C-alpha cells in the first residue's frame, strides 16, 4: 500500500524498489515501481557498502527507508541523497515491532510527526507516507499477477509434477525459529484429521533447507498420495500456488503474509508476537493466539520452553477453524 501511495503522489517519478533478492520475482512487472533491485541476504558489510555506492552513483532525489531495520537505515544514510525520509536512527538491535521508531527526514519538512511502536508491521511503511502528507487509501497489502506470470508458474509446477490436484489447502509448518512454530506432532495430527474427515488434498511448503523435515512430517502422516511437498519454490511461483488454494494454515512467518496478499483465507498460529502486530491485516483471516506473560517477546530465547505459547494451541481448536474456513471458502467458490 505504501508503494502504491508513493506512485500515486509522485506520478512522474522513476521509482526504484530495493528488496531482498528472494522477493524480486514478486514485484517484476508491478505497476507501482519502475525497477526492482535485489539486496544480498548476507549480513556482511561489504555487499551493503557496494549497494550504497551504487545508490550514490544513481544520484536519487529522494531515499525512503520504509522499515525500521538497521540495513534500511544504513543504506539510506550511506546513499547520500539530498532528501531522505523514514527510519533514520539505528536504535537498539531488537525486533523492530517492539521498539519505538520515529519517522525523521533530511532536507524535508514533515507534514506530521509519526512514530511506529507495537502496531501492525504494515503500518511502518504507511507511517512514512503519513509523515509526508501522502494519503493511503489502502491498508491491507495485496498482490496481483499477469496472465503471463500465472501461466509461467503453472508450467513450472507442472514440469516438476508438483502441481497439486484441485481442490487443495496449503500447510506451512515452519517459521525460522522453533518457538514460533507449532509442534510438529500437532501438525501431523491435524493433517491426518483433514485427510480422513474432509478428504481434501494437502500441500506442504517450506524452504529447500526444510525439505527433509517436510518428508519426515509426511512419513509420520502415512498417506503420501494425498500430500504434495514443495520445497524451495521461488516466491512468485509460490504466490500463484497460494492464490489457487482454498486455505492456508501456518505459523507467524512470511508465507502467511504472501497467502493473505493474494487473497487466500489464512489460519495463523501465533505466540511470541500477537497477530495484531505481526499478522496480515485482511479481514477474512483467522488467528489462534493464547497470550502468556512474556508475549510479545524479543525472540532471542524462550523462558518457558517446556510449555511454550504455541503449544497451548490445541489440534481441536485449529481443526474447528479449518472446517469453518473451508465451508466458507467452498461456499464463496460456488457463488
């Protein structure tokens, strides 16, 4: 939404979007940016300095840091533009949704004073627009793909015999940190019940590094003919797959935001951070969350590892929401 608002306001400007390399395919052909540039996933300083040097060479008129993370701040400051706006203070190295981050500027008088602190993560970029006096008619992120992009993704899945039979649902068991993941045993039990009672195909997704875990989960379920495994798909292909799914079930991580952005109903399992802060904002999503005394946490370690917040979510709870969400999804499809 913030990029679309910037495009509407600066209608004649050339807008470059710097984003992690893995996400570049999502924005190829987007009408709200003119060029998408991939940033290295490496945390090392050399790739960052090289990108900053490239930014100085391009001599941008305005640099916008849309998220309060250190790399964004450093690139904006090192890019040496005459005008800059956004999150320009390095601050403390804690999850950016827990700290208070103020929108500041270089060479620009802001229309309003804005700060981001423990609000939904989508608000961080919108706050920069508000500070500039730019209205944002949209608040919930959404992605659309051309017919060509959809066809390419479908052909890529078909060539690897990875396209699941329709109808299907997608389950993402991972989150990059063990205490943000629902216990795998619960995932196994949930999928068993879905396959047994609802007779709908399940697609399990994860990164290439998580493929062995996906195969282990499938082995525990013991009904592999009704399960498709997708590991390491690029995000554009994954987005198209998610757009065709009746339902997405997953933890607090990137794929749930991607599923929501393409319009797929989501069931999110949250713990270390509440869904009000880190969940996608579309209204047809459902979130399960049992608040404990230490949530939201810094996610550097867990003080209750034997009884973590995610383990408080039961299979019965999730399954009840799955049945309701699927009945609604099927009804809307028929309409």
